[in-house]
C-alpha cells in the first residue's frame, strides 16, 4: 500500500499545501489544497474520499476537483464522512451559493457526488483498484472529527492518521491494539502558541509529548509530524527535536531520535 502526501501543511504558502493524502491512487484521505497538484487523470481515478472533518483546509479542493473531472467519470464520486461533516458540506459548500449542489447535478438520480455517513468505530471497505479497510478513529476537535487507520483488505499493517485532534486517550487505546506501520499526527502550533493550540484543540510539541507517552513500549513504528503552520514549522520541529533528546519524548523501543520526522509534501510512504 502506498500513501502519497499531496499536502501536509496547516495553511498555505509557497510550497505549502493543506492536508490531503492519496492512497493507492483511488482513495483520497482529506481534500485540502494539495489535491490541486494531481493531473486530471489522477483526479478522475479517485473513486472514494474519506474526510476527517469539515474545516476548510481539509475540504477546500473537494468541490473544485469534482468540477474538474465530473465529465470524465462514469458514476458519482463517493464522499464518506461523519454525518455532521456531510451536513456542513451540504449547508455551507454545496448549497448553490458557495458552489453548485453536485449532489443533485446533473440529476438527483445520477449526481456528480454521493455522500455516505459513517461513525467512529466503524470499518469501511473501499477501493476500486485495491481494496482497503479504513477504520474510523476518535478525534477531539472544535467540530465533530475523526482519524483513520488504513490497511489492505487482505491484511497487513496500518497507516494511522490522527486527523486534527488535541489530547485523546481513546485514540491511543485503539491504536495500541493495532499493528501500526506508520503514524501521521498533527502538531499545528509551537509551544509559544500553546494557549492557542489548546483553545483550537490542536497539539503543540509539549502536548504531543504527553500524547506519545500513551504508545505501548512494545510498539515500533515511525512517527510523522503533519499540519504545522508554515510560519512556525521550523520552531515546532526544533522544539520536537529538543524533546526527542530527553526522556520526555524518547520512545522506549527506539534509540534513534529520527523516528520522529517532519512529513513533507510529495513524500510517498510505502507500507
């Protein structure tokens, strides 16, 4: 299974694109501005989109992508999300004011997009080229939100993505029960902005350290930091690297501090 990082930034700037991951070419995980780097053929090859939540940096490219490739598709693009996320998209994006209601265009019987709700704890089986199991994980954010654990349906290790979240004990309870190949976890703000991180229910390096302490000491997988604000990325990673050199953040199963890495756009994780 391959996870292509289209965008992993918490905001836009030159070279910075917001959250979106392409899994095996046919599954899109979040639909931030990174989707805009795909070719038309690549966008047309996506059959399913799973969304962590309704915030703009995770859904901004969705209506534009549908518009770009609708005529190339034989059926609707299937969008899977929490019910509250779907309701937000219908009310605030696909509302014939901000964007046409592609859930009813060109007809209600044959729309360009179809919406499918899921719940935390549910496992979806998706993929037109290669089947994947996507387990919906809990998240703690300012709007209803989730994360995902994705693996080939035939079996194997999971790629785990936290989504946007703050402290989240139930997430770790479930993750520690999975066979994890790699973890992608957000750290949106530096410790200098810790109060803002707490108010907006994001992680900063100190709260990240507290969260990673929940990982089972028997676990052994790399951790990738995502969703850093472009203006603070260098500061965030410097703080994480300092913590990684102390008992506060060092993982018991690792002596190599490089186990915690900054995720980069255009990176491909092969699991």
